[in-house]
C-alpha cells in the first residue's frame, strides 16, 4: 500500500529567466499536450512583465490538428491572445541544452488581449477550482501514477520493446540496461523539476509505471505534463518511442495504460481533513461528502478521465462507479494509514489531460461538501456501470451543470467539437464488413499511438 508522499526532497534550484539563452514558452492544449514557442533571452525578459502574443486556437486543436470550427468565439476572427508565464515554473530543460546553450522552460496561460480570463486554458480553469477550494480554508495535495509503453519500431503495431517482448514479472530489476536507463531518466526529470517517487516494469510488453511525488494544487498536474514531455525527449535520445495510448497495438490483449490520481484534502494548518480525530482516526464527514460528490458526477467525469475512443476498446477496471476501502478494483479506493487518509481515483487512463482530472475532482468534491451529500454504502449493488463508450460519456457530461460550469462554456464547446465531430466521427464512418475490426485497430494505431 503506497502512502501519499508529499514532496520533501531537497529544495530544487530556483531558476530565473535570466539563467538561459533560450526559453520555451509552454501551454497545455485541451488534450494535455504541451505546445508553445521558443524565444531568446531578451524577448523572455520582456514577456515576464508584458506577455507575448499567441493564437488562442493553438490550445484548442484536436489530436490530428483538427480545428473546432463550431466555436464561434474562436473562428469568427481567429483572435490573438496574450501568453502570461507562471514564473514559479521556470526550470532548466536538460534534453535541449548544450554546453554553450542553456535552454529553460516555463509554463503559462493564454488569455484574451483585454485581460479577460473566461479561458480556453484547461490549466487556468483547474486553478479556478483550486482557488475556490482555498476560499473554504482547504487545499488539495495529490500525485499521479502513470503507466506508459516504450518501443522502437511501429509498423501496424508496437515492436522492439524496451526490456524485451515478454515480461515474466513485475519489478525494476529484471533487465540491468533498462534499470540504468530509468535511473538516468529519474535524475534528468529531477533536474527539470519532476520528482519521481518510484518506478517499476509491468507485465505488458515494454510497459512501465512511474509514481511522482505529491505536491500541492496545480503543481501535480504540471509535473505530469513535464514528465510526459521529458520522457518522450529522453527516450528519443536513446532511440526509443513512448506512447501514453491507453491500449497500444501489439502489447497484449490484457494490457492497458492507466493513470491513478491519489489525493487528500488538508486544512490551511496542515490537518488531513479525511480523518476525524474525534472518532479515533475514522473517516470524517469531509471524506464522505467528498466521495459522494465524486460518485454523483462520476459518469460525467468519465469523458474527461477516459477521453479517447481507444480508452473503451478493452475491458479495464474499474467497471462500476463505486467506492471501497483498500480495494484496487474500485473507482474510488480509500486508504487509511496511521494519521493519514487519501483517495485513489482509479478511473483516469494515461491518455487523459491531468488538468481535467484535477478540475473534475475538485469541482465534484466541493459540490459534495456544499450540499452535504450522503455517501452510499461501500460495495453497494446499486452503483452505476462505467459508460461503455466515449459518445455515451460525452452525452452525460453535457447535462452535468457542475462540471460544465467548471470547464467554462467556451472550453466545453471546444472539447465537444473536437471529440464528437472529429474523433468519434472518424471511427463511426468506418465501413462495415468482415475486416472492420482490423480497420478499427489500424485507425486507433494511426490516430493515437504517436500523438499521445
């Protein structure tokens, strides 16, 4: 049983814009993929106070660069926005640096030119929910455990897997060259501001899992995005590709890549609010209300946690929108250990946008707190089944007022447009026939493998 380990390693180096020759200006699009531009130091120093123009459309594109044409706010004039950096996120980006060329990276938002922030930035919308939680005197501390597949060749399916084609066990020590590569990767990630708590290989071909140290607020989602970006950069340097596709082709029928979100709610004084000290360390009303809120919005959250057609192409756990204690097959798995308690959301897949996970978790939890929702009995037979496909999940999301309000109306339009009118439509229009299943798998491979 893993505890929620909060960042407690040595304090990272405090970088500034002035430390670098070039600075990568990164924002995260609706798919959770980093995009942006690179600027020289003189421009970077100017934008720290003034921002820099960037096209709003860039953070709304689909996986195949699909343009959300139905969103009038974007398409009528293709408006420019202003990129505003979060200077607390400046790090050195080791995979791009050279002896005489130091390259840094900063994360930020694109806002409207008039400063209005009814935003298309998923990161900013997630921060709004975190701020709402802070107004209640509470904060969220969380971490992610991310699974992924590493391979060399990709012709119709993955091949030449890191660590070999067949995995006989689970652990970090079954292949010494892989172990050394992963240890080196962890050091590089640390330099980029991402602390890895643990890593292991998994039974799937070329499949690995890394758990990041917990951090407060939006920083845990920031760490996931930098982890994914850094992992792809590091593996490319040694001749490998990485995919966060939920069910990559060629890895084995039972293999899927998940992304567990582990979190707890604390008071501003650092008290774990999921425990009731007056009841001898039992679960508090806060965790019961919070769990009830997440259960009430669970079906709608599925569209955000499992956002691709491929996420539904195989059986995965959880199968029911339920909760339990120390049960790894449940949707919400609650742990209590000594003076700590935390929830594991086992719904997200590695293909999801971690900012959506944070946003939906906090918005639904706050709803449960404010309405003092009653938590159903654990392992009840009345729990709903997970939506069977992305289209069904999106229809449920549309009528969930709490989550649609948290997303913002314009961001909701963007998400529905690129998912329904492009992604789902591509798969729906495949011709029927005896080879349709093979065509479906091939389309999933072409659409997701290298883009996630």
